[in-house]
């Protein structure tokens, strides 16, 4: 008799049940994905808002507080004559001795005094924390013209050329009858900066002497790498300044002395009167700036591309300029972010091609936002001067407003346009 076979149970799922399980799983995955994306977006928005709040607080702090520069000038040496040496960035051939100088370093200034700031007599100077405006600059210019003394004193210096070492030797002897920094208080803490034009590669400065209107420096500066055939094409540019520990140094004046009529074979000494610092002409125009803007509403960002500028005014004695641009993001008239381009040397038509990104307030749009551009002329001798200004926003000039409206109405699109710079 055969044993009974075990019963086999067959379980089967219908097609409808399988479809329901697949659809339920898909809906669950989609819901989890949407929830994760929503959390990610919220986190991104919160981070952007926090960055903007921090930038606004920082801008407010910078606008209401300032910093004092601290530096100790060298005291006057009285009747004692001090010798110092200054060199150009070029190493002399052979590195031998020159006159009474021992070893001459490869580069550097004669003394480690601080690099002075701008003067109150400059017409177009950058003054971020002081809230400079064209009206204030006009008042500064009028005060400069009316209060500047007619006679600014003189400086004595000597020039010689060492043909064997291809070195130009300039000795700044002294200055006489300098005007006091404050006519009511008197006194002056003068020092002198010297550079060789037109190349501007050789720069140096004297030490600061305290409380004197007739400083005696007797400092010798040696500039190597000056060929004999270059001697007559060089111009000596002296800038006489008065040191101030707590504010900008005053520019007393300048002396420009071309060496075209000087015999390089003979040493000569001379005294030249100091002339007022050259004022830029308003009639030559400020030039134009090509800017491209792109608004990204999803990311709450504003893209700015500085393409190029043209027909900038001649800011240097050499007839050229060293321009760079600062860009400010303004929110309700308050600067909250700042960026700047690189310096383009010796050109009146610079090409920048530099892009920047600014975070804008969340859910604010561009109605209360504006961009401010400052085109400045870089100058190592004195404070960088403002060549021109431009502001693009909803409350600016007609051309700027048209550009701004087009940027708002065409998001995620680069829109470029030329704008004229203003004073």
C-alpha cells in the first residue's frame, strides 16, 4: 500500500495586487524625495539669509566705526646729519661698493616708516568709511584752492650717474620754508617720496622728521639698472608730505624735474620750488564702463561681470593710468558687500573680464538693491584716486534704470551695456 502524498498549496498573486504594490512603493519613494528636496531648499535659504544678515551687520559696523593708524615717526636729529641708502629693485652688477656706502641691499626703502595715506588736498579720493560724496569732494576742492598757501617752500637735491655700475644716484639734501600743517597750531612732520618716471619701477622715501619746517635729510638713493641712453628720458618726481599719526597725511606739493637737459658725466646740485599737487581736469570726461549683469532668482544671487572700460582720463604725469574697479552691493542705500578687480597697469582702455557673485536678500528681489562701481587709479606714491563713479539700480539715471529693469525682467540671462562714468 503506497503512502499518501503530501498536499501542495499553491499561492499566487493577482496582477492587480502586484501593480498596487509597485505603485505604492513608487509613491513612497517620490514622497520621500520631495520631502528631502524641500528640507534641502529650506536649509539653503536659511544659510543665505544668515550670510546676508551677517553682511548687513558688518556693513553697519564698518560705517559707524573707524580705525586709527598707529605709527611712530622718527624724531628730528637737530644738527646731526644722517646718511642713509636706498636702492632700486635691480641688483647692481658685481655688487661692489659705491662711494661711502657699505653693502647695498637688493631692494627696499631707506627706512621702515609706514606707507602714508592720502591727503585732504586730493580732489577725487576714496573715503569709504567717511561717506564721501561728490558734494563733499567739491567742498574739499574749493577749500584746497582757497586755503593752500601760495608759496610751499623748496627742496634741494643732487644728481649724479655712475656709468660703470649703470646707477643713478639721487641725494635729497633738505627742504626749506615748508608751510605748517595747521596755520593755527603750526608745526609739520615732513617726509619726501621719490619715483622715476615714466616707468615707475623705482620708488623710495625719506624718513619722517618731527616738528620742523626746514628738515635736513641728507639721504642718498641709488637706482641700479639705468642705462646711459635712458638717462635723458628719466623724470624725477618728488612728492612732499606731512605725516599724521591719526588721519591722512597731507600732500604739501610736488617737484617734477626732467633729466633731459642734464649732463650725465657731471654731478650737479639744485634747488627747486615746490608746486601744488596737480589737479585733474574735469573737462576731459570720465570714460565708459561695460558691465554685464545676470539675476538668478532661484539662488537669490546677482552675477556681475566687469568686461572693460574705455577713454579713461589721464591720471598720471606719464599720460596713462593704472585703473582697477571696486563693486559695492547696496541694500536700502547701505553697503553690505564689496569686491574688486585686479589692477591694469598703464592703460586708458583696460580689459578686465572678471566675474563676481553677490547674495541678495531672500524674497526681496532687486527693488531695494543697487550696484555701485568705483573706478580708481592705483598709485603707490599717494592715495588711490577715484576716476569715475557708476550706480545701477531702480532709482538711478535713465540708462541705468533701463538696464536694471531688463535684468529683472529677464532672469538667468546675461545682459551687457555701456555706461558713462560720472564724477
